[in-house]
C-alpha cells in the first residue's frame, strides 16, 4: 500500500467508529506489519512501508546509514 491508500484506509476506519490507534493498527495489519503489543500511528506505518520498499528494491542495504 502506498501512503495515499493507507491514508484513505485509515480515514474510512475512523469514519466506521474506530479510534485513531485502532485504525492505524488495523491499517498496519492489512499491510503485513506485525501489531502484537505495539500501538502504531499512521505516520509510523507509512515510514515502515517506505523503508520496506527501499529494502525490497535494493536501494537500502545492511551497510547503509
């Protein structure tokens, strides 16, 4: 999911009555991010997805910053 999709998913979940934390955690779960005992924010979800994309495309590796 890209940030625009996560943002719209998050908004729909808020409109359905979820709290911001619940909506962000469900969005994270839908993106394949483990949620266990973590309370994600939408910003954190998008940051993780960005970093995941960098790693998957080879633009970031174990020796980068």
